């Protein structure tokens, strides 16, 4: 019996030490893995739906609603007895400690269906979401064409011609340069932005519309060249001191991005035809290859082909990042009808 006592002492010590450190250690070991898995699969889901729309297949969203991890450690021992006889050594007993680690996570998936599907995918973006993106430092020349599809007669819709999209982008870039030089600012009225009050205010410095980018912007949008304050609101008719816009929905945005999927030649008869693939300033580029790409970030397999964005293509990766943020903002603004009031006056 004396031979087993040291093992028992070691087992008890390991048990006590393990109990005191197991919780913090499990967080260090598991949290990063779950974060990486969620981030990677979120990007893959977005890319998968963009590719599906390129083939005129319906999008499918399966949200991870909750993750409950239950790591456990079992401590025990195994007793092995050996019996001898005659010339064999006398019986001995060997006590071997045993530690078993198990992890049984519970993951709850929630498909996007019914009311949530309609509100998050089909309802046009709230101008508050657009304003939040701009106010948090995202480039106007990137955010605006992703979220807005019509602006005083200019169109960047999926069915627009390359010339129409180029004209829309030129007006957007002109305004972006004016904002960068401090000649223009986008803000709110004193009343702010609420669910019932969806009007942004574009403030222009005196004389800025008389030449250069300002003159090009005024001509493209039919604006008053002497105006200094213009309202940006949802609508069909604009001009003068009004910029009438129509925002995209999330489904419309994903459908737009599906234009930039490099569909293999053998799939031309089953993919949706696109006129945007040759756009000089495409927001993203999705490549295709028969085998798994080595630099895909992310990469998904669909219809026997691998589709991916290049890990070094910052423009495409940034676009996916913005789409994910817009998706989260859309879910929040449609779920909470009261919403949040945003106020950042231009003056």
C-alpha cells in the first residue's frame, strides 16, 4: 500500500490545482478559436450568397444564434494488480492517474426567414446607417455607391449600363474630393435623424460649385450653382437644392456585387449575365478556380468550383467588411422601430 500513496498525493494535488486554474485557462484556449471560427464563417457566408446570386440562386443565411461551451476535466486513477506465484515476484498493485478533457459545445443556428428575411434583406437601407458609416470615417467614394443606387437621375443599379454606372461614380468621386478638401460636409439638421425624419444636409462652401469638381457635380445633379445647403432625402425627383436618392437593400447590394464574380466559361449558360464585370473601378473581384486556392480570404466551393477573394486584395476584403457592418446595422434598425436619434449638424 505504501507504493500507492505518492501517486494518490500527486493526483489530489493535480485535482486541486486543475480546479483553480481550469476556468481562466479554458477561456484563453477557447475564446480565440471561437472568434476565429465565427469571423471566418461569416465571411464565407457572405461570399457564398454573392456567388449564389451570380447563378440566380436564392441567398441563404444561417445565423449562429448562440454558442455555449461546456469544457470539463475528469480526474481519476486506474489500479493495475499483478499476481505472482512460485518463482514469480510477489503480487504488486500499480495506481496510474488518469485525466480526461472533454468539450461539448451547444451551437444554436437560426435561419433568416419570414419577417426577419424581409426586413433585413428586402427593406432599403436607412439613411441613418449610411450616415453612421460616413461619420465613422469610411470613404464616401466607397460607401455611397454601395448603399445608394439612384441620385437625381444617375443610376448605379445592377441593370444600369457601364456608362450610367461610370457617370454615377464620377459624380460620387467629385463630391468625395470636395469633402476631402473641406469644401463640402454632410451632416444632419438640428432635429437630427430619426425613423420618421430621414434627411441629410449637404453644406457647400460659397463659390465651390462654380468650377472644377463643384461645377461637374452641379451639372451632373442639376443643382443650383449658387446654393450652399442641399437636402439629401429618399425620393424620385430632385434638382435645385434637393438631392433625391434611393438606397439599396441588402439583397440589392449582394446582387450588385454578384456582377463581379468571375464565372468560369463552362458555367456561362447557368449564370446570370452581367454587364459590370469590366468596370474599371469595381468594388470587389471574386475569382474562380477548379482547385482550392492558396491565397483565398475567404474561399468557398460552389458547383464544383472554388470562388475566392485574393488575400492581398484590400479593396475586395474591405467591401466584404462594409457589407457585414451594413448587415448588422440593418438588423438593428429594422428590429427597433424606435431606433436611435443621430444628430450632427453641418454648422
